[in-house]
C-alpha cells in the first residue's frame, strides 16, 4: 500500500547549524520543545575544557533558542574525557539536561531563563565511559534518569534514579550489572507510575518492570529470532496493562508482556528502526527499504496489541530516504524524521498512515542534513535535531510552525467498561473539499448513539457530566450517529463514532454547519459525546482535536 504525497501544512521557522572550530564531530544529541514553545537542544560544543591530569576534555552544551533561532543562552550539560553526550527534556518553565562529568553522571535542572535550579551527581563504578539516559519528566515535575558506565574490560553497571522536583534523591535501583554487558536501552513510565526498563545482556533482550517506588516487579530475558537485538524503546498500552518493547539490528523486533511479566508475543518487522505507540494503542514501526525506483522509501507497519501485523504502507518520495526516528502525536498520528537525499526531513502520518504533511531542511551547497530527533509541544511548535556534514560536522537544529496540523488535547472520560475513548484524525481539513477529513472516536461502547461538539472559540477544560468539556462555548452539535461495533446484547469497546468534517461542513449531513468550518485560517475544536447507560450521567466523552482550516 502506498501513501500519497503530503500537502504542505507547516512553516519553517528557522534552521541552525554549528560547525566545531576545532574540527571534531559536532552533532545534536537531543532536542525538546517546552509547552510554551521554547526550543532546547543538547549539542556538542566547539570548545574543549582543560582539566588537570586529563588535558583537553570535550563537552556538550544545553542551548535555548529564541523564536527566530538565535541562541538565548547556553549552559554546560556534559563534560567527559572520552566523549561528551547529553540529553534534554523540557517541562513547563524548566528543562532537565543529563550528561556526564569526570567520575560520575550528572543531572541538572534549569529554569527557562537559564538559572541553575539544582544539579545532582550519580556516582559510578566504572569511569572510562559514562552515559546518562534522556531524563523523563514526571507528573510532579521530578525526573527519572539512568546512568550507564563501563570500562574497557567490558565490566559495566546501570543504575536508575528518581529525583523530586526540588532535586531530592527519592530512590536508587541498580539494574543489570555484570559482564559481559551491552547496556541499558531505554525506559518508559506508565500511567500508574510503573517503569519499563530495557537492556541487553550477552545478546539476550532483558525487559524488567519496576513499581513507582523503584522495586523490581518482574524481569524477563529472552531472544527474538536469530539476531542479538538491542531493545531501545518501550511503552505501555493505554487500554490494557501490557508493556510493549522493541529494538533493532538488521530488522526490528517487538515483544509484549502482561502485568505479571508473562511474554505474550514477539514479532519481527523487516528493516525497522523504531516504533511509536499511538494515542489509540496502535504500534507503528518505521523502516526504510531500498527497493523503490528512486532508492529507499519510508515504510510504516501497523501492529495491534495482540501482535497482528498489517501490510506496510509505503511513502514514495523522489529522493533516497533514511529513517532514523519515529514518535507519536496526540491524535493518532506519528511523526517520522530522517534524511531525504541531502536534506533532513520530517513528516506526519495520520491514523490511516497517510502522509498529511512533510517538509525538509535546505542545507547549503555541499552540506548533507540528517535528522535523528524530534519533539513537538502542545503549542504546535515542532523541532528536529541531528547533524550536518560537509566540510566538517555540524550540529543541526530546526524549528517548524505546525500549529495548523491537527493535534489532540484534553482528557477523555473512562467509560463504564474502563475504556478510554481516543479521538484520532485522517486526512486534512479543506475549505474547498467536500470529503477527506475524518475524525474518529475509537474505543467507544458498541451500538450506542453519539455526536460531536464543535466550536471556533478555542479550548476549554470544564467539568462536564463526570468528565471534561474540552470545547469552549458557544458550542454546536453535529448530527447524531451510531457507534456500530460488535452486535448486542453484550457490551464492549469496539464502537467507533466517525464524522467526515469536510462533508459535514459542506452541508452533506444536513443541519446548519458554522460557516467558519469552510473559512481558511479558522481554528476549530471538536470532541465526541456518546451514550453510556452505566456511567455517571449516562454519558461518555472523548479527548479533543484542534486544527486550522486549510484552503
């Protein structure tokens, strides 16, 4: 299945490339966009710091950019004799940077103005190489970070630490220490605070689950196929207490575990590089394959929670493509970044894995851009990070205005069966089209009636019928429809309530649609309401989606 060429829907705000003056490799290790739209990046610095007995030591810097791409401030993030590697994650008014310094790891918390709030060091047993993972910002604005260290005799250790928002060390959990050892891949946090930890020992995948207090609940060591996969990504399904983990070598492997650590299934996807778990619990594996007429194309493969693998969707582009990263959005979409010819590319694919927009950087002549990181904020700002090469190595950071692209927000109300409806989109809003932009509320009760609220006066977060009303007044209603799904009389969450917004806006469904639905540039908000006899108020609510009407 091939996906069509995307329609442009984003604007490039700025592109930044920094060439290390000493000729060493320079790159962007991580990029983060805060809720207020501030862009942060951890980049290799072009300066070396002289340390007694160690000589010149490379470092990485945490950099904040202004809306025009100028550097507002930079702060030290990592300093290490072998290599300087740092990671970044942003919150509301603050940013975390994790890295290393001689003898230990270090986690720093800065305010958005660059003031150091606190820093915490992580002692290690082996100092030849020290790597701190990307920190995860928790609901209380504290952080989780793992420190991996090893020596040239292949001895290694990994330690996971939990910090409060004020920098207090709450707990420490050693993980996977020993030899031979290949390292911790990543970790993920579930809605209940449990932590999924991924690693590799002697070619075997190791998946562990910890409670929110750091105690290990279970661990599983296994192999997938004939390859020594390195698992480096994890997530928790929203609708079931199931963890999904994955990693790559020549292909991509996935594994699912239940809450007790029982392995439910493993799968392999050809030439995959990463996976993303969408807001409606679809597992999307991104890959590139070189069999296209113009070279390698992007492939996206859907895997459901039961491990069923669908046929891949192919995105054919004129240039040869390399896929390096995939992440999920909040309305069923996924964002893919990599390289297309000499340009870095970023593209968004909707719930049907159709490309709804894409854009590329424009490097100078003789320079090749590659994007390996992406971050998007709730304000619609999107940033990518990576490397530029040509006459030296450059740290690449670029920012884009993606506010017109559909995005999810707000919280759904759990229905009487414990399912959380998820509102996703496919296609694009268009003032001149009479079809082709569908909103679908998935995980709705089967065989119930429902409708959509919509408005053009922004978002809301108001208590409503035991849930949250996400559309600001004045609100209007679209026509009533039925969710379908499994036939009665038994109830499940197989129902879906869909509406083609372009068709409704053009009058195809009757009623009196707002004229603004066909006015380019107008921002619209939608939320699904449905019947649920056994829930409070006898109703249920999805999350919400917002977008800007395109021509």
